[in-house]
C-alpha cells in the first residue's frame, strides 16, 4: 500500500495519469479494508465520488485547478459539515446534522479537495488516546494493542495507514501533535487565531486551533496555506495576511538557532524517546542549525494551568447542550431542570462530565481566585518563558510526547496518567504559539517517536521549513506500518 | 483540597449534570485527585503578573452593525428535539 504525497498525486492528476474519482475510490477501499482501526466515524462514498467527478469534469474542461483539487482527505468529526452528521465523538451529537459548513470545510471544498468521511476522535476533543469516543476506540496502525493518541486519533491513524494523504485535526493541548507523534506522521498546530474556528465545535475557545496531519511537512504546508487566513465570522481570527509557507520550504537552515529545552527531557521521558529526539536534532545540526541549551523554568506548571483553564472554558462552552435546541434529549424528564441534567448526563461521556465538573468548580464562588484567576497568571508566566527564550533562539525543540504510544486501557482508568501524556504540548497552546510534530524514527519498542518544534507566533513557515529540511535528509516520515 | 458529597452534589447541580447516588463516591475521589493536581499552581510565583486570558492579548475585532445573515429560524428549529409553531418545546414549567 503506497502512500503518495500530495504533490505526487497532484502531478499525476495534472498529467492525466490518474483521476480524482480513482483516487477517491481507492481511499474509500482502503478505509473499508482497514475498518479494524475504527479511524472513521462515517464514510461518505456517494458525496466523495460526486465531488471527485466534478473535479475531473473541471479538469477535462481545461480549468486551472488548485493543487489540492481531486486529492482525497478526511475531516475530523469536530468540523461542521452541512447536511452531514457531525458527532464530535459524542452521543450528545449522534444525530446532529449541521446547517452550515465550517470555514476549514469550506476552504478545502473550494480548493477541490475530496472529503471521504469524518474521522473518529475523543469526545469533544477531550482526551489523549482516542479511547473517550462514543464510537469506540481507534487503534494505532503501528500496533493494534496501542492507542493512536488523541484527540485527533482517527485522523492520525487514517493518514498513517495510508488511507488518505492528509486529514484535518484540532489541537487544544496537543491533539494534533501527540497523535501525529504516536502514529509516525507530521502534524501542524498553527498559531492561535491563524485558522478560523468558525464551525469548529468548541472545547476551550482561548486554546482551540484547527490544523493538519499529513505524512510530510511539505504536504502540511500545502493544506495549511489553503485553510489559513482571516475570517470575520470567528471573533478571534487574526486579521493579518497569511504568507504562503510552501515558498519558504527550501530555505537552507544555516545559522538557524534551535533551543533544546531541558524541561522537555524531564523525568517522565522514556530513554528511547529522548535518544530519537536527539538523533533528529543532530540531523538538523548537520544542516547548519545551531543547537542551544535553553531552559523554560515554568514549564512544569503548564499541566496544572491547562487542566484548570481548559475545563473552565469547556464548562461554559458545553452549557449549550441542554436537550432543548439540538443534541440529545432525555425522554424521561418530568421538569425543565431534569431535562437539562438528564440530557447532559446521558449525552456526555465520563471524561467530558469530569472536565465540566472540574471547570465548574474552578469557576465557582470562593474558588475562582485560587484556581481560574491564578491559572491565568501562570499562563502569563508560561507565555513569558517562551518570549524570553525566543530572544536568543529561532525555534524550540523537544520530544512531542514523553513516551511512545501506550497500550489501550493502560491509562483509561487514571485521568492523571492520561493528562501526563500532554506534558510537553499544553504550554504551546497556553502561549498560542505554532508547533509541529515531525517523525524522528522509532524507539526500541518499534513505535514512532515525534520531535516537536515550536516557533514564535505566525512563524509557521519557519517551522515547516525546518521540518521539511529534516525530511529531505531522513526517511522516518516515509516509513509505513505493515498493512 | 478535599471534597465531600455535599460539595460534589453542589457542583453537579451548578453544571446541570444528573449524578446517581451510587456514582457519588467514585466521582468524589476522582475529582479530588484532579483538584490535587492544581495545588501546584500555589507554588508558582505570579506576584505582579496580569492574568492572560487570550494568547495574543488582542481585543476582539469590531464589525459594522449590519445584518449579515437572514432568518434561518426554520432551519435551526428543525434541529430541536421538539418544537411547535416556531417555538422550542420543553416540559411544563408553570403548574
């Protein structure tokens, strides 16, 4: 099963060596053949083939098409798709058919990319293993006993298994980067506000980012360039032009200063993960990058700050699911109050309920100052850490996750062990910075390791450039799991 | 930070989440563990730091006060589990 790059597929399409219909059919077949991964919540064969036919017809008519025209892909089921059920991995939204498209959905459809379906995910993007889905866990293509990471676990597994060349994802505390690392692919979390959140189901609005998972940084760049930009429908969308990142991919790395953050190699990091990360950094060094030891002294506060702020925002965002306007409604409520509390208890899974309760607690009278307000001050501390570090380096590096993919069930009973999987990723969201996870080879257990690179706000092109230059001289991102 | 059943019931009530009596204890110990994680915040030195609510400290953009979207009430009401005559239906509130 060969997993061609977006540029290779686009060249084949342009030269008439293949068609969008053929590529869509092939992706759908691969998805069917790999049902056991459970990476999709739904496949939309008819819609995909119709969209592919339309692209082929336009090409036959001699129209100038976007590079992504006719390329099959999949959307994380957190993006609203008009007329197509969007569950967000929750029983609450099992029958929710949005009346509009998310901006990310619109922009990829405008380019002619062909969505074959919606990928599985942790419910409302809350999870680091994809075990919190109402539609079942996803397994890792590199080992069926292992998790793919989360919350964009279905997207990561679908790309790693060669079903689609790219998939959309979202990242609130690591939900693109950690599954990308666990599945041996490349995952880009853009700067906060760079990609519109319009139509993306909200978890924690000051942290949520839409992004992309693909095999390579070059492929991520093509997709990112299409989805990035200002959108007035998202009040936090940043109104400044998005420079094409694909143009910067080939820049040499000579003189690029990469800060190696000591804290990212702390106690919980497996030896094999640290070794692979250093090996990848040495490859960058060989290309002229300068490695600098740096310290991010407040990094160890990030998990606590994140797990106050994200649940607090979630408790507010998820208040909208009341059993009245849309979503699940309990059938045996005798009062309005019971309708709310039973619909929510029936519709939400246990991790979502836990985070709503934690967030409600952190915002409640008497605790607001000690938890929420203090967490926001710690957030400032963490953002200041990065500002300080970026005075002397261009990028910051470390392992994306402290371990390789853990086993299914290994942490699902222990929330704190699960949260620890996010130790190296959440700070980036708190500071709103862009970051990428790039394959860095395999640990002794045969499972993939990801290198995380972090840049200053809006410097996605620098991230993609460094990742692409690494992938020019290594083949870790080209490895494929046995089918 | 320690929690008792009264506190858990109170939070669940604020969050409008029905909790069965037999779940109360496991939920309590679960939440208590997560809240212990937050003790770490007290150790951070945040004197003189302003809270950061938004990554770029930006203010929300303003837009012209014009209607951007037409009436979609029928479309949106169609998503409701129960509606009638242009209204959402809920269980009787006033006896």
